[in-house]
C-alpha cells in the first residue's frame, strides 16, 4: 500500500517511496534507516548538501546528495513532500514544502541548487501525499496572498472557496523551473481511508490537521508527534 511515483520508478539505480500511517518509512527503505541525516524541519528554505551517512544538518527543509547508500527524506503529516532524481539516478534530492515553503520559494531554492553544476532539465520530480484541495481549508487572507504573489490562475491555487491546492501549485512551479517531468503519488492525507484489511486504522495517512481536530473534541486523543510519514529516496548504484 506504499505509494510510489511511476516517474521515479523508471529511473535506474535509485529506490524511493512515500510512507503512510501503516508504514511510516516504506519497507524497501528500512535497510537505510541508520544513514538518515539528522535534521530539524522548520518550514524554511535552507537546503543542505549531504555527504556522509547520518550527517548533522541542523535546521533544513531540503536535502541533496550524489552519494550512494545515503537515504534522504522529509517527514510530513499534511505538508507536501517532493522528491527528486537526476534522470540517470546519479543525484537525488528531497524537499519539505508546506504552504509557507511554497510561498517563500523552497522549490526555487532547490532548482537553483541543482542548476549550480547541472540543470533541472536533467531531473524529474514526484509530489507525494499531502493535504488535498478537498480538505485543506485556510483563511481568505492566505489564499489572497498566494493569488497575489504567484503568477498562476486563481482557480488553480484555490479551486474551492478558502481551499488551497498545494500539489497543483507545486506542480506548476516545478514545470516553470524547468524540470523534465513531474508526477504525483498518493492522495489526500486528511480524508483518504485505509483500505488495507490488515491494518486497524480508519485513515491511510497520519494527518496533523485531522488529528488536531480530534484532539479539540477529545483531549485524550493521542498526538502525532514523531508519527509523521517519511518520503525517502536513496541511490543504490
Ligand atoms: Zn481530502
């Protein structure tokens, strides 16, 4: 039931996957768990070059490596995970992009990072499970800010009153930044039901927002700290 990107699955020499509530880290990435960089995601736009397994990265929301065997990942629970690969599998990257990261330009930062010695035209990107336009309601001021700042059709940014479509915004940006191809894997983290009969839970993904709603109604409901799902990618060579 793990989500995969057809685009990334076609790239040689890499493994990737998007976790969910039943498998926070996709099973095929488990052997690489100890190599994960140490990091703190802060909804910022800082991107780190990863050279060593378990590298200390500090506060960062984007990761880039050419080293085989090092798993890079982002943790999300409604925000948008985007993972990237060079089309020959020789370099990979991952980004955590919530609404703030999208507005502040984390995808642009990653494109710049790639363009230092390479070009985004040699890269593909996959957008993972996140809060969908069906459920991601925000205030009107935020929708207006997006529509003001981004040169995109207003109905693409917000297909429904006060709802944001993070994935559609990211996809448009990635194409505008010159990536060769972009696809999407997974579905809305807030409303997608679990269809795996082996798992007890009602919903497929962990969702910060769904959880905080339930906690408001029932304060004894457990929080999800440390229960975010991983979107990860590794060069296997
Ligand atoms: Zn939804």
